[in-house]
């Protein structure tokens, strides 16, 4: 389960860095790699990152817990 947590975190970080490049430079790395935002590869990457973010919502209670 720890590996899934790490993978989820890495995907969220990569997604955040992609959004940073979109915000600062108007450059979408994912769509550039896969040939556009409507291409199947881009949509898969966006979906996987979104699922990782949903999974991280479940982890939020563990991280926010005050021990």
C-alpha cells in the first residue's frame, strides 16, 4: 500500500508541475508529448493523474491527523 501512496504522490506532483507550466508559459507538456489535448494518450494521462488525486483525498485524513 505504501508503494501506491508514493506513486499517487508522484503523479500528483507531475500533474501540478504540468499545470505550473501551463499557467506560467502556456505550455502543456502532456499535450505536447501526445500530440494534443484530445488525443487518447493525453486523455489517459490526465485521467490517471485525476484518479491519483481522488486516491489522495483518502490519504488526506492520515496526513492531517495530529498525533
